[in-house]
């Protein structure tokens, strides 16, 4: 991974780069797109969760008793930002099947490009969990910043953010507003266009995951 700023990392793994390029292609169909998002989320999650806390427990193998490490504390919380974030959940859940799933619903005002919350449900006790907020596209950074703020207001402390593609303006905003949050991005793109879409990007991730227009 490449360190973009304090607590902000850009992946440089060839498999992630390869899969994101296929993801961008306008000819990639819904089924393949959805599968690729899951695979990329799994690859990113593997790295982003490398510092999960462990505790020693006693188990018995067919040979003898032994003390070995297992995950400590409350189960991981995966919190997708609806609706595109849902596409990343199963990839991370495959790594940690015991994870609890929360949801944050946001929609973007097409005029101001600012996000508006309409739903929030988080696993309890959220303050004792490592929380993975996921959203494929970090454009202006507004939705991600508001979602993180909401999680903090509900008591969340150990927060990580995963995004597949980001624009510099969005990443800088997240870094400025939430410097304590670890941010992991699959690829950093050039800019936003006049409609607030990432360039070159991949279009609307939610539409492409769910086959809607």
C-alpha cells in the first residue's frame, strides 16, 4: 500500500488494479460487476483488517492442548452506505462471517451535491466494535464524512473507511474532517466533473451493481 497521508492508504496490489480496470469498462455487465466489487472488497478488507486485536485461547488439537490466537473483543461491524455500499458487504463478510451488519442510508442532492441521511441502524454495542464503513465511490467525500460523523455520534470509536475509487477532493475532505479514521482506497482518480462524478471513474456504482438506471 502507498501512504497518501496520515491514516490514508492507496492500494497498489496488481490484482486490485486489474479488477478495478475491468470494473471501469462500460461493457462489464451487472453480474460480473457485482462479483468484481465483492472480490475487490475482500482483497482490500484482508489488508485493512490486519491490525484486528487478538487474544490467546486454549484449544485441543488431535495431538495436544495448546494456546493459540483468536480474534478478541466484540464482533466486527460492517456498515455500508446505502445503496452502493451493499455491494462490498459480502466480500468482507467472507473474511469475517461473524461480523454484524449495520446500514446508513444517504441520498445526494443533485443540485448541491450534498448528502442527506434517511436511515441509520447500527449493531450494539457499537462503541466496543471495530467498524468498517464501506462505499465504493468517494467523490466529494460528503456521504462518507456524514456517515462517519453519524457513527461517532452513536458512540463508535474504532472506525475504518473502505472505498474502491476516490477523487482527491473527497479524500482530502475525509482526511481533514476525520483525521482519526483509517482510510483505505483501491485507486485514486484524477478529479470530479461538473456533475460530481469521479473522472475517469466507472459511472454510478449503485446503478451498475443493481442493474438500474
